[in-house]
C-alpha cells in the first residue's frame, strides 16, 4: 500500500492534484442610435435585443435586452436593461452582469454602473437579469452623455466555469541535480592557499589569498590590488591596521564562501564578532556581509548592548538595525524582561 500523499503506482513520487475554478469574462458595447426614435415603437414592457455576443471561451452567447420605456408600469420613467442567455446548452449557466452607461470618453459613469448578483441563466427561458430602473430618461436627456441622440451602454459578463480536477503530479526526475557546492571549493581554495598571490598582515598574523577572488568580490580590494595605487605583483605583505586578525579571517571566509561566520563561542561573543565584522564589511564595501551582520545583531539587542549597537548603526548607515534598536527602546516591558528584572 502506498504511503499517504504518494501515488499508488509510483512509490516515492508525491501525488498531487488540484480542484480548479475560474471565471469566463467578456463585454459588449450597445450603442443606442436615434434614441428618441426608440421610445414610441417600444412602449412599456416592450424591448429590442442586441446582436448575440460570445465570451472569451465561446462556450455561451448572450444578448442585451433594451426597454426604452421600462419593463413594468412602475418603471415607465426609466430605461430598463437585462442580460439574456441566447445560447448555452441545456444546463443552467451561473453568471452575473455589470451594466455601465459610458460617458463621451468611453468611460463608465460611476453613478450609473451597477452589477447584479450571481444568477442561473437558462437558454431562452425567460430568465433575464439586470436593472428595471437603470437610467431615468429625464436625467439622461438633460445630461452630456446623450449626444446627437446617441448613447452607449457597456455590459460586462462574468460566468463561473465548471469546476474541474487537474493532475499536479510532478514529472519523474531521472536526473537529480545536487545543490551548488561552489562555496566549498572556494573555501578549500582559501584553506589550501594554492595559487595564492597576495599576503596580508593583520594583528601579527599573515593571511594568504588570491588577488582575482578578492577583486571580484570587493571594489575596495580591486582598487587596492589592481588600481593606480596597486601593490606590487610580487608577494608583498599588505598591512591591515585597526582590525583584529580573527575579524579579517572571518571577512576572507565570507569573500570566498558567501557565508557569515561569527565563530563558535557564546552568543555574546558571536554578537561581538558580528559588530566588528559589520565595521569591516563597511570598510571593504561588502554590502551583503554588512546586511547579514545587521540581521544577526537585530536578534542580540538587549539593555546592555542597545546603546552600543545603535551608535554602530548610526556610524555605518544601517537603517534596519537602527529601527530595531528604536523598537526595543520603545518597548519598556520587553526591555526589562530581557534584562532579567
């Protein structure tokens, strides 16, 4: 027997399907030309219908019924409009209609744009749905929307599609592509020091690296190693001042692997390393490393560190970290709890 969630005929391949609903849409523009001449031949209760029109899927056709003197005696002062299913098979079609009077720019007039509820339409079965008091004739005849004895009604139709079930099973994978291990290879390159062509002196320790890798990752390194003030192509020692060796090592680790490494010490020690590494990242233009440090420090804000971290954020343009500090300071209850009070 197949495990739950897996196809019975293909053990180990996830089985998946979807129940899909949707809407078929379309619209029709009905121009009333010679409006004044439509009123006398069509008294109250009498209508004339538009040409039939299809929606996008062409599964059903529709027409608009126009009553210039209203559909019922109570509507005699209004124009009534209805949507009628002209062809759609024997099964009722569920849909709704939006009728809009258009202005001279072809845009709907907000005060005369109305949408029906969902209804079941039956082909030529007398099931018309719309509005008996769509436009008051006196208002229309005095408005700018009637020009040269002509106006336009737009009808948008929305029809619910029949629910269906579709397979969503993923095709079998004949080849499994492993995740990228590029960072591992570059990490090994840094550790093995093969082909290293530049040496840095930091806090009494030396670090071997590769000029092309450093330059590709940092514009600052690129200017230092290949710019007008570049160091000699020979294995010259480049001093780095105002930085601890451990921090520079973590910086090189990120340059080669794109991963943040704050050591394996306590949370306090890791937060301290993140602060120093943020400063180094800003110094060497490593924006991603800087953001990683910001994110880590946001999780280490407490009463003892918030002032230091806020100053750091201000000095090195870290808006996200700065917001996190202000949020912490604006929550006195959380601040007291974090300090064990």
